[in-house]
């Protein structure tokens, strides 16, 4: 999971969903309260694309066999580079540039996009 959000939130999601990587921005605190600052480096558009490339190489997967999901302008490079870039409830600028958009359903649609059938799901 790579997010421009904050590790405070993404760590919980990553753990619950079984992601083995969680990269996001770190909110700084002074030991008792948040300072309003974010630790460097800021996870941005370049970091998202670099992570996609890094993970593909590390796992021996061609970029054409990768999938990426995003909603904002800082996701555009990653979405364009992935074999399957999906804009999920995208901002207008992303919807204009990425042809695979999910706008009206939940994340289950991502499983269908990867070839899973409803009969593959366990409830």
C-alpha cells in the first residue's frame, strides 16, 4: 500500500487487508500532541511511481503485469505506468486521463478487473 495519506491511518488498513508494504506520510508529534508537520520525505507522485517500479523489479514482474489504483493527480504517473491503472472515484483531472475508472461501486470492482468472478468470493 502506497498512499499520500498518513501512516496513522494506512497502517491499520494495510494490516487488516494483509498488505506487506505500507508507505505513507508520517505525522510528527512532540510526544503528546501532533505538531502539524509531516516528516520528510513527503510521499508524492514520484515516490508512488518509484515504488511501483521497485516492487515490480523486486518481485520479477513486468510493469505490463502490474495494477495500480489511485484517485488524485499525484497518482497519474503510477496509473499510466501500470499495466492496469484504475482511477477509483477519481478527481476530474484523473478521470480525464485514465480510461479505466470506477466511479459508482466499491473496491470489489478491482477484483473483477483482475479476472476474479463473484463465485470466487467467500462471505
